[in-house]
């Protein structure tokens, strides 16, 4: 069949759409009401007899550029490939994946679009993959063909594309139908007049970039193709085109409801509207059908919808012809009211908090494509992790997500498909009113599609698009249609400041406090929060080990009604998954040879691409818990229900009192607390002066919801001194051998370090040659950590000063003989790149049984050094000592500003499992507030490290910090055969500085102060310690 392919639509600024149907709400019609009711939300579009899903195999042609597409294309003479729809051609072997955050993948000269120019040349793929296109990249075209059979041409047919990037140009049976752009907005075409009885040919031409691509510069892999479902609505002569469910709340608390239905060919038909709650009819009416039919249900006494109480009503709209149901639509609807009172946003007259995440459509093997079940999985994952809101960053989602948010209870901040981040001059687009219709087209279509969803509480006019004038235009037009508040984050940098809600990205905790207090906050226009609620559209950037000080954010948010909360950036890591034979399982920006990219900045989620949680997700879950406990006085605790609408009686509350790491007693508390209220409980326990805490855990039908840990007292068990054999010292050149009877510890005067530590003939430290250039030894001072993603800015200073490669100079050695011990003392200068950094003084006090107390002090040797990652000792043990047991915070990794998700206890773990499997390796696996750590081999030989004056940070791994810092992917980590034990007196917090504020001052380690730490090492030969006959548990 011959097609005259149009050459200009995609690059003509004046053409946003052509013959595309006007925007309407999303629904799935059935011919039968009962069948409609029986179909689940996730199945409706696939089971309806009035909708045919065209997913599956499509014929496909790939062209590098428009000049390669024949002007008169004869599909009968083409050799087509087969591709699945939905899919993205970067994930089906045609082009390499391409990730960029800010930079456009083409040379931006708005509104001009690349036509035949090569926009870049890919380098080599890290896995050695090759792609059909080769390495040169153009404005490519994907041509899709699908043959469908039409039995009855007297019916009406609407072809609906839920998502096509970047534009769709539709042809049918050799004729041009229409054009539309806006990747994440639904595009629909009436193809009735183009169809014939029998076989029909549908052809869709998809351009990689179009004029609209300037509005789609979002932080994500840049994919192309038909990436969402394609639906063919099969309509009778009369059918329902659109429905609207509009509610307003009366002063009495009841709701007035207006139901509107747009009917095509309404002659001699009727419309019925029925509202049910849990199967019971609340209201029902029938009337004559008009082109626009309105039915009013006044003064409804209903249960309101919220994320906590997602009360849904079943709205049934039937088109009735000659007394029979001709078409049936069943849609879940809800009732809610939102108003802004001063600086407070009220939902159903209650102040709420948005405990949210930013959600992209992302799949490691399919790109933008998500199935209904995968969308449902993401919603349920949010519910499981106490997330009550999603910002649909940065575009409207599949409409299934909004319906599932309605069903399960998730607030939505729905965002228009608008971002021009790579154009820093606002005059190019956002402040250029020539673009206003392009922006409004996207906002309008977003609104009309999802306006009936009760889960949407805020509309967003887009993301990071510099200027404001086009958004002003969109705000004014949208405000004429909706009662919901509207925001646009970039307004905070303009003279306007804000629309209905003040919003910004990544304020620090201190800035947030200033916003709450209406004080001047740097970087945010005061108009953004003066007399308005304030919302963080993005905060706590969750990249790698992240995000720090989440607890501090929420302490401020809970204390201030004007603060709505925020959405963590972001929910899921973006990465490309490869087969089992690939060298690297997951790849990110630059790994595919991209000519422009932003590295692993896409790997910034709370969950891995397969939706298993990062540690950060566990922290978020506990910070977002719906109940809080507080210790009022010994034995008396107070619980507060943080819900706005829901009594906490759905929870089971269980607690234990932990003494010295052991359970003392358990209890269960009644959970009935009204929303926003508190309740006191008397636990009636005896006070205890030692290491003691109360752990309270909350469950919803045996599902863990959250935890509180209330510290009663903290203490460190002192190590007893043994009376045993005499301490003897021998010298062999630079080696000092201190014999303690059952073993010895050896020092090297030239490196000021421990080089050996053995018991009963078994060497406990790494048994590898001490090379001439190995100036560290086996126990040595360490101030470096493999930079985490949030160290991206300060790591340059660390490396410039050489924190990663220190040596010792000006070593001073001395000995102190005590009555029952021997002290070996070293004082030296830590240097790097021939520059003095710090003065260190180490004292190793060795007593009988080989017990070694380590005291270390460090002071700066110069001014203006960068903040420190850590201060402590690294102990290199033999690889066989891999069985670890520790008493401290677990079972997950934690850091000083990142420990709301952990609890005090005794935990066991293998040395190779401490590091978290982040896609980009980095420092991880630290444990905080550790009282002791033991490492042993299968025969029971090992070392116990005990806190002395202060709790320790400890970490265990099988690769050095320096080698870990070189790794770019999980697979780069190679087991060295050595167990590296980090025993730190001080560890820097993690913050969220990969894209947010620096670590809070109280969690930083300034280099201009003195640091002192101490700990004890105890060698042992079996599962008992040498100083107490007690099994290590």
C-alpha cells in the first residue's frame, strides 16, 4: 500500500496537532454493566468488548533520518522487522541507550529540530554491544505497521495512543489521518472514515525528536517509540465520548455533585447515573441524553476520600437505547475538599503531610514501558514503605497509575510533560509567549484526562523550565477549570514567587526552618512562602548511600503546619539490565558510549531497578511511620497517632526492653488512638543504669510498619585486665615483638604500625608480604573513605590534599612499662604529596592474654584542610576471618545522620556482605554505635574489637577503601583475600549533596580540631572470649 509520508509536521513550530481528538477523561466502556463491574482496574482495557488492545507484534522499519524515508513509501515492497508494542527502540537493539540529565541530546536551537545532521557519535559500549544504527546518531524515525480486521464499518472507531515519544503521525489504508506530539499525553484519532470492511493497515510514523522535544528535557534515559498501550475503541453509532464528575462541598458537610456526559449521536437515547458505596445504591437518576448531559446529585452525605481512608464510590453511567443498556462505564470516584487557609493546605478540613516520592516510568529491560501489574507493584511498594504521595515526575503517568492511586490511597501531584532544563535562558521558551500554546496543550490534556481522579490533590505546571510567562498563561487557563491548587517550582526564582502553593527543591533543614518562620531564606524568593503553604517538590536526593538527616527534615515539618512535606528524589534507580553473559549486569550513563551523558546520576533511587529496597528505602519507611513514641519519664511513654483521618487501632504495637543487648521482657500495648492525638502508657519496669533501651514496633496485619527506639541508658562494658604470663619484648631490626605468652603482636618502627598479631601460633592479620613501598602495615591510621555519591563535591578536595594516599614521616617511637602491661607509643606526621596533614599519636597498651588497648589522637598540622570523611584505624585481617558478630545498630548499614531505620542488637554477617550492592560502588556497610565487633574463622580464632570510651563506627569489607574508590560497577569489586576492618571513632554523615544540601554541620568532621579515640582488641581462640566464659551470640 502506498503512503505519501509527510515531511514537515515534526519540525513545524505551528503544528502541535492535526486532526487529533480533543482531550477527554480516561475510562473503559463495556456493552454490559455486569461484565464491567466484574473487571478489575488493571484488566478493564484488556477485557472490554468495546476496546481492543493492539499490543503485541507490529511490523517495524527503522530509518536514520527523514531523507532515508521514501516520499512515497510502498509497504508492500518493504522488508519489515518485528517489534513488540509497547517498546522503546533503544531497548530493542536499534539504538544504544542514552542517558542525560540536563543536556539536550541534540544541539538546541529552538524551535529548530535536527533534520539530517549527525548530532553525535557514540563511543564503545562497556559490554561490547553493537546496535543496528551504528555509532552516528541522527533524528531517526521508527515506522510501525499493524494490520487489523474490521467486521462492521457502521460502528465508530477511535485509535488511542497512551504514550508515544516524541510524536505520532498516523496513516490508515494509504491515507494520512493526523499528527500529535507530547510524549506522555494521550493522543486519539477518529479513524472511522478511513476503515474498510475486512483487513486494514495502520501505519504510525514516530520521530525521535520533534518541536515538542524542547519541552521534554527530563532527567532520564531518552527513549523513543510507542511505549504505552495502543487501544482501539469500538463504539456504536451512539456512544459516550467523555464524562466529568465534579463535586463541591457545602457548609453542612454534604456534597453537591454534577455528572456530565458528552454523547455522540444522542438521538432517542437516555443516560442513567448511579452512585454506589460498597454495593449499596446511594443515588440514581435517568434522563434524556443530549450532546452534553448533566445530572446533579445534591446534598450527598458521603465518606470522604483520603490516602489514609480511600473511600471510593462506584459511579455507573449507562447509555440506554430503546430501553436496553447500550454502553456501560463504571468508574471509581471519590469525594474530597481542598482549601488553603492562610499558610495551611487543608484536605477535608484537616492539615495533612505529604510523605512522598518522585516516580518515573522506568524498567531496566523495557525503558519507559510498564505493564499494569508493574504499575500496581509500584503503588503497593509505596504503601508498604509508608509513602502516601507520588509526584508524577515529570509528566502524566499511565492513567492506570491514577486509578490505582485512587484505589489504594496515594496522593498525586500530577505534573505536566514540560521541562526545558537544558535551556538556561528563560527567554528561549518559558518567557517566550510564542510557546504558550505548546505548553497549554500539555497542561490541558493532562487535566482533562485525569480530572475525575480523587487521588490528585495538586496540579504541577512542569519542572525546571526557567521562566514563568508561559506558565502564567497556563495557570490562568487551568484555574478556570479546577478547584485544586496549582504549583510550579521554578516560580520561586521569579518575582511571582509562587502560584497557589510555594515550592522549591532541596532546601536545607535550616532553610526549611526559615521558610516556616517566614524568615529570609537564601535562594528562595520570600513570595514563595509568604502567606502560602510550602512544599518540597524534591528533597533528600537518594543517590547511593542516602539520604542523610531525613529525621531532622521531618522534625521541622511536623512542628509547622505551613509545611506540607515533600517528595524524595526519587523512587527507583534508572539503569539498563543486561543478560547473564554480559560483563556488567546494570549500566548507566556513559556505559553505552553516549556522546553526552551525566554518568550514574540516573542511579539515584530508593529502590534498585528490580524494586528491591536500598537502605535508604528502609530509612524512609521508618521516618514516614504513622505513629511516634516518646519517653516522658522512666517507665512512662507517650504514643502519638500522626494520621489525619484514621484511628491507629488497625496497628498492633509490640515492645521489648533490651538490656545489654539481651531481651529483658516483652509487652504489647493497646493501639486505639484518635487521629492527631496522644496516649500515655505506664510500662511499670524497674530503672536500669546500664545499656538499656525500649524498642517498640508497629504492625499492620503482621506487616512491619515502623519502629521507635527509646534510650533509657547507655554504657560501655569495661574490659577486665587478666593476670597471666609476663609481657616480653624482643627486637629484630625495626620490628618490635611483644610476646604475651599465648601469642604476640609485632610493630614496625619505620611505619608506626602493627604488622602482626597472633595467638597460639595462628596469625590473625593479613599474611601478605610487606613490600618496600607498603608503608601502612596491617593496623594503621585512616582518614579516607571511598567517596559516596553525596561526596561528589568534597571528594575533589580530599583527593587534591591526598587523603586517599597518606604516608608517615617524622616518626617518634617510645615505650612505657607498666606493672601489668607494656605500652608502645608512636608519634608521627600524616603526609601526602609531600605536604603535612595531621599529627597522630598512637599508644598500644598490651596486657596479658594479648588484650591491646589502642589510644589515638590526631591534630591538624596545617590550616584550611577540607572536612574529613572519617577518623579511625584500618585493620587488615586474613581472608579466612569472615564471620562477623557485632553489638550495635543493625541489621542495615547506618551513618551518624542516617540511622532511623536501625535498632540496637546483636547481629551476625559475613564479611563479604557488609557492602551494599549499589550499582556504582562506594563506601557503604558502616555500623553505628557499636559496642563490640568480633571476626573469626571456621576454627574459632579471631579478634574482638570493643568500644572503650565512646561507641564505634565499624565496617567490614574484602576490598580496600582505595581500591573500592576505583570501582565503577559492582562487577569491578574483586575479593582481595584480605578482610579490611574499619574501626572508626568518627565518621562523617552522608547528607544529600549529590544534588542537595551538604551534610548538616553537626554531622561533619572539620579538620581544624583535635580528634581522640580508643578501643580494645582481644584475640581469641574459640567461641569464648578470654576474659568471660560467655558465648558470642
